[in-house]
């Protein structure tokens, strides 16, 4: 055991071990309750509708959007960053240590190259492994948005007909949420593409919301 700890803290493995140790320390502090889970986080803003112009400014915006899409593809920013880094860090650490041990690598420089390759491979491997976490946090985000739809502005997708609720779409922090809606009074007629204000859930069904036309 002593030899194992000595080996993982040798020069070729020090970067991978440092990152893994940082993650372990972070989770210990979270468990104790000193810091919150989201204290260290990264907000990845992905805009799929960015227009790339031919001038210098447009080129920069297109490059940033392209980079954000890559981060989003590998699930970075879709759930807490430290959770993502921990999963990637464990995989990269294991790959680095095993590779350095097998090839008897003792150089810090060569070990750093091995770690870089292992880290890139870990990011790729972590994508399918973190998919359940993405789905879980997406569901939690959607639930949070649904709790705060009161007072939001939506757009009618399908008007209500024959006493059945219609549908409206609300855009909230980049998320598109659809909710069932009914007019707040019989005099109101909902029209497709009409802007409406979400007022309150109906008495009979909390998943259906009363709305009124919104004129800005």
C-alpha cells in the first residue's frame, strides 16, 4: 500500500492525482456542509441559432458558438461541473496510472502527455456514462421551471377547443416548456401564436393554467 501511494504521487502521475485529490476534497467539504454543490460551476450557453457573418465580429461569435456546442455535446454544463470533473478525473487518473505503470514511465513531461491523452479519452468515455445524469438534471430543471411559470409570458401553440385545454410554450432561460392552458374567462378566445400571461393553475387540475391575452 505504501508503494502504491508513493507511485501515484510520483512526477508522471502528479497531475492526475492532484485533480482526483481536489475532487475528493471537494466532496468531503460538501458532505460536511461547508460549501454548496453548485459553488464551483460552469455556465455553458449554447445558442443553436447564432448567425455567422463573414466579418471579424461574426467570425468570433461563430467560433464561440462552435466551442460551446462541443462542450454541450460532451455534457459539460448540463449538470454540476464538479460532478462532471469527478467522473472524468477518475477515468483519466486510472488510465494515466495504469499506462505509466505498464510502460514504466518516470518522466514528468512524458507523464503529462499521457495524462492529456487519458483526459481526452476520459471526456469521450464519460459522455455515455453521464447521460442518465443529464436526463435527471433536465427533469429537475423542467420541474423547477414549471413551479415558476406563474407570471411568465407564453405563446399559444394550440387553442383550446370544445372545453379541452390548449397548449402554450414558455421560453425560460433557454428552455422551451409547454403547458396546458385555458382562458381565464368565457369571453376570452385564444388564438394560435397569441401572446398570453400565465395567471394561476386551475382549481380542478394544477397542470392546467389559466391565461389572459398579453399586449406589450
